[in-house]
């Protein structure tokens, strides 16, 4: 399973770079760190990571999305153009994919949206686990249903589990066997730590001191 970091913070990317396969961003994240140097920041991120960098379009219509996608793709061959699961987003994915440009269909909340994303040649589809649960539905069940559809139809599109709120979401996604997951820096840190690990280190350190 690929692990992506959901950030545009260069310090976080540097800190966790050894553990991640790529980066996902969105307009909210980019506005926080770009400081009116959108393309420059994207270029720096691409230079720092070995894998895909998902960059989301701001346009809402097919023509605008397609043009933005082409501009992003010109920055680096690592760019994966992030598009919404809307009619225009699906159409833009089909167009960009036909030109060999990877796409990530985001804001996916249903198995049928994931099905259409695969039919449109998306490289990734991003179901929002946590946000779906905020609406009173089961985000993990959505991952399972999409995984079944993709396996049954032998689609190449990878499930990129997004809106991950806790370590249990990570475990469930990995158990299902989704192709990728994107994590905030806080969830990434939780994946690396456990209280008993720290406690064990303290016991070992104390034993070593008492040996003297």
C-alpha cells in the first residue's frame, strides 16, 4: 500500500520523507503554504519526493479543469491532477488520461462515483472516509464496496483512502488492501508511536543505568 502525506509543508515532507511514497494536496492546504508562489511550491515538493504529487484544480468546468491539469502536468512528470467527482471532473479525467496525464478523482462518497472514475481512466480515486462518517455513514464499508467492484471488473484505478481521522482507519484500509492512503502529519506520527514502545525504552534505559 502506498502511503502519501497530505500536506504542502516542506518541513513535514522532509521529516517523514523516508516513510512516504508521495504527496496529496488540495486548495486549502496550498493556500496555507504557497504564499502566492503556487507553482514554485509544487515544483519544490516534486523535487523532494520520489512518487506522485496530487495537485487539485480550482476550476469547476471541463475546459478550466483540463487547462489547469495540463499546466500542472508541465511542472513535473510526478504530477497527478486532482479532480472532483463531478460530471466535468469525470470528463476532464477522461481527457487528461487520454493524454497520458495521471489523475486522482477526489471527493468520492459512493461506489458508483468510484465506478465512473475507473471508467474515465483515473489513476486514483479518493473516497473520503472520515467526512462520510461525519454524515452518519460508514466510510470503511465504502472502501470495501469499491474494492469489490474494482476486483470484480479488474480495473487498474487505485483506491486512495482519504479523510483519515485515526489509526484505526489506517489499519482497516490496509486490511482491506486499498492501493494507497493519505495521512496528515499527526496521523503519520501516531502510526510511528506506541505508549508501550516508549515505556519499554524507559525500562531498558533504567536497567542500563542500574547496571553501573
